[in-house]
């Protein structure tokens, strides 16, 4: 609709620029990203239902919440969301 603000995924660079303390943001973002990517890698088919990840706690060492980390990984295209009848699946991006 006219007048709406376009939505775009947040990149870690943008988050760093908007953060009052960039070093804290980078330090808290990296362990959380690694932990969520490791969780998806360890899964059986390298895919995990979105609702399974959203219900969990933030990984140890991560100061940011799981929804923020998921949004960041999807925006960085390290994970892909695949719609299914049972709900979206998150798959590891092909490298």
C-alpha cells in the first residue's frame, strides 16, 4: 500500500551500525549464530521445523534471543525457509 515502509532483512552490518556498542553486538551475535547453525547441521536432514527452534531458549553465550538470531540468519541467507503443510522448515543454505 502507498505510504508503507518497505521491509528488508537486517544484516549484521546494519545491526552493527545501529547498535550503541558495535563490539558488544558482534560478540553476542556470533556465538548465537554458530550455535543455531550447528543445531541445524546436526539435525537428520539438515532441516528443522521453525516452531521447534522458536520454542527453545537462546544458546549459551548468546545474549540475543532466538527470534532475532533466526531473522539474522535468514536475512544473511545462511538458512532458507521452505513452506510445508505442517509449517515452515528451516534448511541449511547450499554452499
